[in-house]
C-alpha cells in the first residue's frame, strides 16, 4: 500500500479519539478528543430487490477518511459481478479506427502511468431513501486513455467511444407488447470522442496503491474524473469507436434524467442522459468535542469549491471552515463548523458554493423540484441530530 499523507487521516473514529479538521488542515487525536453523535434520521436498509445491485453502502458518519478504503467504497453493478482472470484478460480497441489493438494487462502497465485522486459518486445518490452515501474518494492509477485512442487512429467522422464491460444481462424491450423483444447485452456506456480524449481519463488497474478488486472492476475499468459513477465502466473488455450515436440501455433508456420545464406558458419534458457530476455537499457527522460540538462534512463538484455554508434549523447560513485543497481538482473538500448546540432535535443543512459563485440548489429549486427521476439529485441535504 502506498504512503497516505497527513491530510488523509481520519475525520474521526466514532466514540473513540480521532482526528478532526482544524482550521485549514487537520488536528491529531492528541490535540482534540471527540465523541460521535449519531444521526437521528438514519436511512432505511437497502431493500431486497436492490441488494443485488447496491453493495458496500457505508453510512456517511463512517466515511471518516479523506481517502476511502476499498472495504468502505460503495459498489453498484447492474448485471453480474464478474471475477476475471487477469492473466487471460484482453481489451480490444476496435471500430472506426485505422489501427485496431488488443491489450493485455501487462501491455497497459507498460504504457505511461498516470494517477488521479477522484471522488466517485453514484448518480442515484440521495435520489432514493436508502441511497444516501454512494460516494467515495480514492487514488486511481492506470494508463491514459487518450494515448490508447491515439494509437488506434480514429477515422474521420468518428463521433463516440463506447466502453463495454464483461458484465451482461437479459433485457426485455417493449414489455407487454406484441413486438416484445428479449436480448442479452453487455453493460456499455459512451461519450463523445472529444470527451473520451480528455487528459484526465485513465484505463485504471489500481486503487489506493493496490490492484483493483473484483468489486471495483478488476482487472481494468474506466476512470473518467468529473463524471458520475455510471460513466466509469467496470470490468472493461472492449472499447469501440463509432461514427453513430450509441443507444444502449444505459445511455438512451436508463440513467436518463427527466424534467418538466415551462416554456412560453407550456409545460414541456426535457430528457438528458446522466453525465458529469454536479455541485454538492453533505453533512457527514456531528461530534462532541472538549470545546462543544462540531459539524463536519464534504463538498465536491465539477469546479473548485470556494465555500460551504451551514444552516441550523431555520437560522441564518453560517460559513464553514474548508480544509486545505488537494492538488486534484476532482477530489472532495472536507469542511467543519464549530457549534454551540442546545439540547433537543436539530436540523442541519449544508450548501456548497463554487468559484464562479454557483450555489448548490435547495430542494424546492425548480431544477430539483421539477425533476421526475431520481438521478442527479444534488439538492441541499438536511440531516437531523438529537442533542441531550
């Protein structure tokens, strides 16, 4: 395991002594003692129908380190969860290319190595009652995708790059109709060739200094910093360059955000495929310290976080203290607010503000309130805590 520096120590460790954010950095357990105050509004357990899809859903208060270890990192898989032999694994780069390639894992490891610290969030996070902490921050490493695509020499007119996983499942098209059709298809997501050529994208084979585990997409997955988790295809087996739009389940039929909008007095429906991450923050935990109480949490988004504000009950917004920024623009920021709490139940709400002054929307903002699907739910998060 690679060395984890001081900024990656714990936010806290439950009822025991831990480390807290202090000023722009961190304080050690010897400097501050804390006791976790449990949230009063714990989410319900993952229901049985979703347990095959959602795994390792760690409660917010236990996401207590800047780097999220594998055993606390959320997992979402829509079909099977394949275990692939790395020695026989192959990745085909094909389609509208002048030089098709097939790579082994050793071939990719022989290419230039790139690392990125990236906060990966499921696009359904906070969209369902039980799905409230489908997020994690990790150091990912692999071969730059752009170099692999350049070696394949995309032909003129190429529009999209499709990433196919080894996981597959049965689909029913037009259920209940005379033209009902059943197909078996692999998981696949696409992005424009311009987006795929981003210097940040990697064909990832390591997480936090260790080989990817099967649950994280081993032996190789796509890591596309700045995009929701669904775009970061796991268990890669084929990359295909196309000159037409890809219309698979996870681009055109599922993971599609539906909103109602008013235009010239008429309500219209807007449908967009889930894509890039959105500005967001969350209160992670409340602790009792020697000096009172402290609220701590995380903020993240597509652009740098400039500020986080916290509201207690119906009070005024108060500015939280941000931890020192990491050199990765794709990693979350820790924040905290010291609080002179009174006894009783309290509501705690946070909102993030980016460098351009954009504010995380409230739940009654039309961009959230008019959304009919649970994807891309970046509205302000409110948690309840009981102080005795």
